């Protein structure tokens, strides 16, 4: 189980509460933005912690559809960190064990929602920072939580639209990285592109996390628009 940005934000509040507020996001709002974006994502189900029971037919039907899951305990208050797990989470019992022993603070159960999504092991992961005229991309041979927590990327690129113009997989510019990583990057960039105007390419502005699954599909995991993430 990995740590999350909310753990860091809670600690940061002790030293710089204003900066912590700048980075704070509501995960359910981020998730809804991602779902409305049209980007390819893992299907998910949200429910109150109190409804995470075997008698919940909607929950059990969802669990029946997938072989593995990522489960998140999402507090409704900012003083509790978000927790998640995706390692060997395959059954209702696995999910419940996480919630009872790792995800939910005892005595605060009513302050949590549960968000559960389908999950596949990642071959590669990526982060996109899409600004007005620049796009930064990092690709890693690792899971996305490792890449976002400092794992060395196998490919990094800065796209400056003022000088390069329209970008395609045949564009003649140097990027250090293997062919598969480059193709993964180009394919992910196409998903956030709003226009293919060769003189004024526009992309969705924001912070994106995404993965390449073992079934060779790109799935986006996060989409934030806070200015603090784009500086």
C-alpha cells in the first residue's frame, strides 16, 4: 500500500498551511472530472463505508466483473489522509481487510466513502503536465505511484509549442528513451489533445497520471487542474 499526496499535505500544514491548501484537492471531484473528460479509465464504484457489505448487490455485481481492484478509503474531512491499496486485492474479503485494518480510522467510519475500481498491472506509467504552451511528460518502467513518488523516469520530454509546432510520432526531435516508451507517450498525448492544428496545437490543461496495462491499453488514473500542480 502506497502513501498518498494527502499524507504529505497533512504534514505540510504544520509548516505552511497556505501552500498545503493550494495542493489540496477533493479526490471525488478529481475522479468525477476524470470520468467526464472522455479519457479511457478503469470503471469504478463509489459508496459510503457503511454500504460496503456482502448484502449490497450492486457492490457484489461490480466485484464479480473484475479479477483485481484498486480500493480507496476517502475521508470527507481534510484532517484524515486518503488511503489505498491495489496489491493482491482480488475479493470482497481482501477489500474488507484493507478497510478494517489499514484504510479507515477506527471510530471515524462514518467520515469515509469507498471508491473501488478495476485494476491491471502496469507495464509502464506516465505523468503529463499540460500548460498553456508547454507540455512536460515523464514515462517510467514502474507503477504510477512509484513514478509520482520519485522513481527515476526512463523517458522525459518537454514540448514547447512555440518552437516545435504540431507534434506527431514522426516528428524529428530528440527524446532519450526506448521505442515503446516513445509510442506510449505519443499515444497518451493524443488522448488529451483538443486540436490538431499544425500551427497552434492545444491540449487539455492539467496534471494527468496514466498507465499502459498488460492488455496493452492506456488508462488514465488522475486529472487535476489546480494551478499548484502546473507550476
